[in-house]
C-alpha cells in the first residue's frame, strides 16, 4: 500500500479503534461500514492521487466525520456503569494505529521504536492496567509524547539549510532535550527556555541580515545611479550621493556595533549568502535558492572599499572604471527573457529529490 495512503488511513484508524473498544458491534455498524469501504478503496488504488479521487467521489471523509460524531454521542450518553471496559487488545489497537501512522514517516524512526516496545508489552496482558504499569516502568508514555515533538523538529531541522546555523542549532538543541527529558514538565520548561533564547538570537540575527541586505541594495543602487548619469541623466547625481552615504552608514553600523567587517561577512556563510541571494525557489525548504553570479562578490568588495568608503569625489566615482565586472542580468530578467522559472524550479527539485521529506 502507498505510504501516503497508509498515513491517511492511519489517521482514521485511531478514532475507529478507540470507539470500537467502547461500543458494541451494533452501535459501531455504520461507522464500520464506511471505514471498511475506505480500506477497500485503499487496496484498489495504490496511487495516492487515484485513492484521493476515489474517496472524494465516494464522499468517504465527510461520511466518516458524520459517523464519528454519532458514535461519540452514543458513548457520551452512556451511564458510567454501562460503558464497556476496554480490553487490553482494544487499548493497544489505539496505539497500533499511531504506530502505523509513524511507520509512514521516515523521520519518525525513534517513535516507531517506542511504539514497538509498548505493543510488545501487550503479550499475555488481560487489562489495560497491566500494560500501563509495565509502560510506566520504562516511561514509555512520556517518550511517546516527547518524541512526537522530536519528530516535528527533526523534519524542520532536515529541511533547513545547514548554513542557517541559528535555526539549525536551535532545532538540534530541541531534539536533544526531547531525548533527554524524563517528564512533560521538564520537556516544556527546557524547550520554552531554549525557545526564548532562540527568539532573542533571531531578533539580533535578523537585524544583521537586514543590514547586510541593505548594504547590498546600496551598492546596487550606486551602480545603477552611476549608469544613469553616464547615460546623460544628470538628475541621478543626487541618487549617487544618497546611495554612497547610505552604504557608508550601514557598513559603519555593521563594523562598529556588530564587529562585522567585509571579510567576516563573507567568511560567515549565512551572511555571505545574503550578499548574493535573490530568492528561495521552494517554499518547503531553505536548502535551494537563487543567487546573483558569485563573481559579483569581488565587484561588491571593490565598490565598497574603492568608492563608498574612499575619499574620491562624487565625480571621480561616477567616472571611475572598476577592475571587477558587475554581472548586470538579474534573475527576474532572466526569467522574463528566457523563461527560466520552470527550469530553475525543476533543477531545485532535482537537487533535493533524495531527501526523505521531498519524496
């Protein structure tokens, strides 16, 4: 059975098994009928889209929702003394549904291992209390909860560009906390504490990234304004002056307030990335993105030191011939001129296709 289909079915198996352990066959009859209809369609259609089309056509999901509401009402209306005590098997079936759901997610391998331990404890057990007592002895229920958090952050960690160290380090620390914690309170406290620290780091890092982006904008604005003046548009002389002053001020803040000079910026990959990055290709990951030609870094450095920070006059800057070459064609122009958008996205998807979360 297709893994996506299996994961979708597992999402409905949990409530089905839960109510099955609480109600009689007669009370579950309609719910069971629709549930088994869904299972039959899953066996007939291995392709996820074909299965999705089939269950949509049969209105399966809406019908399941309606039936879940009905059995919940029946269960809630029963007096306490008439409620069916769950068996060990029905108790485990709830976790078996979650186990199958975790199996369909490659990153959830640690959660799968915990479920396997729990399910193995059901052998020979007659009541849920026997299973709970054994599981509590190994703290399995807390591990199930903490590893649910682990799985969420594991996907985010793997999708994040390794150069984005602020985000990657935070997620790596949360993964470690999830593995080490012994109680829910400990997990919550330590994750909240690390999240607060991460928020503070992010505010500082985002500010520096914005400054670096603005520095790039000033360098590009200076070049474009100079080009306009050379083409005879004298009104752009003021734009040259403004762009130069803006670039000098921004670079002063980076060096004076954050000790980030040009060499340190280009040697820190997440900052260097911002010098040439134009946009991310795919919303699901930061691992692939579009950039200006990397040769522009040499041109930017020359413009910064030999023009923006230099003692040259405005006229000398306008007439100056740089040693490095600025590659003018931007990504948007390339897309418009050559229709590259689809090809670039195709290339990006090819680049990440072997990652489990991209399949």
